[in-house]
C-alpha cells in the first residue's frame, strides 16, 4: 500500500483541474482496501475512491481527505463454454484492456464500449455505455468491500439498481459505500445484433463494412472515437460533460411536437441528444474561460487553458443557461466532483 501526501488532483484526473488532496493511497490487492479505510478513520478523514480519473473533477481547494486509487489487477476466466464466457476482472484493470481481451477471444457484449478511458471498477458505478451497449446488459456480479458493514460482499446485478449512467454505487444513500474490487461479466460467442446505433451505422455504410465480429466492431468504434473524442493522454477533458436528456413518454410527445429530434425506446420513452441542443445554441467550438466546447462533439468540454474550477463553472453556467433559455431543458453534468 503506497501512501502519498499532498498530491495535486489535477495530476490524477483527465480534466486536469483540482487542488491538493491531503493523502492519496494506491491499493494493489483486496486485502489492502480495509487497511486504507482504517488509515483514513485513524486520521478522521473522509474517503474518495477513484479509478482512472477519467470522469472526475477536483475543486480548487482540493480535498481534505484520502483518495484511494484502485490499482488491483488481474483477469480470470471463470467459465468458458461453446457459446459463452464468464470473465472476472479486478477493479484496477484498464477497462479497454479488458474489452480487448474479450474481443480477441471472440466474445460479444462489450466490443461497442471499446476505447472508453478509465478502469473496470468504475464501469458499473456510472453504468458506462456506448453505441447501444452498456455495462448493465452484461454484468453478473461485483465483489466489493462494504465500508458500512466492514466486510467483503458479492453483489448481483439486480441489487445494483442500474439505469442510464446511474447505479446504487453513485446514487442514493449507498453512494460511496462500496469499494468495487472485481467485476464479473457474461459474454456470448457471436455478433452484435442490428439495428446498430446511428453513428456506428453511418460508419458501416460509409466504409462498406460487412464484418460485425467483436474484433471488427472494436476496430470501427476505436476509429470513430479517435476521430470524435479527445485522447485523454493529449487533451484535458472528461469525455461527455453532460448527460443526454431522458424523457417520459408524455414529455417525449411534447418535445417532438416542438420539433426536437429524439430517440424512443420500446416503451415510448425518449432521449434527446444534449450535444444537439448545445450545437443548436451556437456553442459548438466556442471557448469560454479557457474551456472549449469540442467542435467535433458538442457534448465534450475540453480544458484548453482554464486556471480553476471557477473557470469551468462559468463556462458550464453559460452552456446550461443557453440551453435552458432556448429549450427549457436543464443539462445535467456527467463527471463527478470530489467532495
Ligand atoms: N449530436 C449533434 N451535435 C453534436 C454531437 C451529437 O447534433 O455535436 C447528435 C447527432 O444527432 C448524433 C447524436 O447526437 O447523431 C449522437 O451523438 P454521438 O453518437 O456522438 O453520441 P452522444 O449522445 O453525443 C453518447 C455518450 C458517449 C458515447 C456515445 C456513443 C452520454 C452522456 N454520452 O454521446 O459517452 O460514447 O453516446 O454511444 O451518454 C461519455 O459518457 O463520456 C461518452 C463519451
């Protein structure tokens, strides 16, 4: 267990904002997790758990507490039959390495979530998703340290209460209660089912693709993302900065009458692309207080030269205000803030 003192949060998160954290602990095995919490308890400090920092923003005043970084590694095949694979990975594994492993073995279920930055342990927390797949569709269980009861637990999917970008781990009274040490998914031999998500279909049409094997979908998605989304190694960003807007059937009917394009699910509920709303407000490519609305995907904010959280907050207020004024929708932030 490695303990560091006074570490800049801006060096831990891809958005590169945030002052000093009092302590940062890297845990490399499940056994070290209770030890890290005990350290925080002894010092009477709160704990914040982080994976790759790809969806996290720090405040200028930093964090007067202990940030625990999940560095627990390992991938294990629990069961492999003719048509399915049950794969368990430790929480500190790089998400995309896990996806690559599954695709190379020829299994489908997470290939459309290729090239998403971050760790495996963080994936169920916000129920990551892309191009028609989401973690909720394949997850079987997680192993976690329950900080309330002080013991390790195995939690199965129904207990995780997963919704769009939301779960028991980041919502409600159990938010922050569980430290996820491993994630188990079940994948199938075969291919993604059509119809494909529209931006993926567009790529398929333009390139005349006919091979929909997990490895080839992975290649396509990686290419689409490289083209549209900033590489966190080179550009400071937290990916999609706003959530898309989910509407009940009645709300969707009203929005549609008002001329707002939306996607409906089988129950008639709708989803409005927040990127479209931002673009329609004329903000795509615009820079405010050193924060740029990506000119390739308006949902993505890039930290070009923002000096502080206050700069980000000012840019955010301008975007949220413009969309609210024109369309009456209040955009919700996707990345979490360390507090
Ligand atoms: N659109 C615009 N203008 C834009 C961007 C998008 O009009 O600048 C409209 C277009 O109609 C486009 C549609 O929005 O066809 C969908 O755009 P895209 O496929 O880029 O997806 P998104 O809704 O912007 C979501 C996820 C992404 C995920 C993609 C692909 C959220 C908050 N974001 O973005 O996830 O990669 O779909 O499935 O749900 C992330 O969460 O960090 C993230 C990158």
